[in-house]
C-alpha cells in the first residue's frame, strides 16, 4: 500500500502545499466520499445558476422592448416599469423562486409579460432544457446554451434581440470562465459523469476552508486523455497555480491519470477515489456478501493509522482471494502505486 491510498502516519483529510519554500500542513474538514458523491449535484447547481441568468435576461429583454432601457424610458412607449414582485419560473421540471419585473400602462393598468407566462410552463421540452443547455456550457458555445433555453420555452427568436443574446452569452462566460487565483484550492477531484445522455468530465475544487467549487466542465465521448488535458490546461489559463502542491483525486481511469500527469507532471500527488474502488470490488461479488465487504472496506479506509488500515485491507484481500480472486486483485490494485 503506497502513498496513493493515504500518506503514512497522517490522516486522510490532511493536505499539503508549498508556500515560499516551506511545506505547510492544511486540514480540509470534509469527508472525501461525501464530496465525491455530490459531484453531479454540483454540476446541476452550476447549470441551474446559468439557466436562471438566462431566464432573468429573457424577462428583462421583454420589459426593455416594451418600455425602454432602465433609467432611460422610451417617451413614446405606452408602458412604464413598476418595480418587481416575488414570482416563480419552471426550470428542469421544478418551480424556482424568481423576482419578476412589473410593467404598467401610463393609466396604471397591469401589463402581463408574455415571456413570464411561457417560463412558467412545465412540459416535456421544458424539462429537457437543462440537459440541452449543458452541452453549450461544456463546449464554451454560450450562444447555443442561450438559444436552447429560448427554444425550449417556445419563445420566438424574433422576440429576443441580438443584444440580449450577446449580453446573456457574456453572463454565462463570466460564470463558467471565472478566475481561480483567489480560491485557495488544495484538492482537485476529476471524474466523468453521465448527464443528459452525454459524458462530461468535471473538475471539482476544494478550498482550504472546505468550500467546494465547480471549476470546469468539458464534454467528451469518453474520459479520454485529450479531454482531461484540455480541461486542466483551461484551469491553468484561468489562474490555477502549477507551483502549488495539490492532491488530485481520480478513479482508476488510465486516461484521467495520463491527462493529470501531462499537465502537472509525474510528481503530482494522486489518490484513488475510495468510492470507485469499493464499487469496483462489489461488482465482482455475489449480492449476498456485497454489503458486508463494502462495510469492512469503508471502515478500513476511515482509519487514521496507516499500519492498522493496511493490515485491515490486507486481511480483506486474503479472504477475497479464497472466494473471488478477481475481487481480490481489484482491491489490491487500489493500494498499489501506479
């Protein structure tokens, strides 16, 4: 069992970085297993934020069309802005609270916004908007992402201006390509997830404070080395400091490992994801003993003492050799240095 499992005589939630030539010990107060399980939820959260930005822009676009720009009303318009009030829109099949702008005629009558009614619809196409939008976000095709939302809600392209599309694309660009210098990251978790029938390679960062950030999402047919390398190089261009020492957590994919080493070098600190390893071992076992061995592996990985953890896993390995050599080899592969 080498350092890819846990650093000897150190707790698994200790991470290290080098600052001004000195190695500093940093504690990340988060259980890695729980963080990994949240990765898809974090991508959905990012997509939801992007979607709401577009929905707000659609409402503002209609108000501007009817009234004129904020603080510069069109004197010839028969309507005026009248503040905002709580409302909701439907996004990905869920009702999401959203302040809606209000418009009134100069005589004081309320004017219903056509786009607001459309954004409250809940149909099959609307529920698929998020899955179609994420393809645009992951390929940096923000115009495609905006247009997928407009089309998904049945809003005619003629009712949205070029300025609206350009402004919305810029908002998404700022959201998805934000700078990373100030995040104080110590851990990078990289995995391929299935989202809307697509494979997305996701980089999730954990800061020293324990706060989690979706750093990047790239679309690919598989978790191939080129996609991973492109994702990591994009993070470096956005401010990820290669001089800092990160702990990179991945599954057993050789493509992920190769992509990480091409960007960070062979000396990068890599840890195999324990969740993926437990799943791999379970897949070799009959159903009636999966829970027992999964519990024992989980308990071993949770130990803070290196020698005790190693002995617990080796005991499991010896037992697995007798009942299922393939499961034993899978477990052994998880602690060998790669």
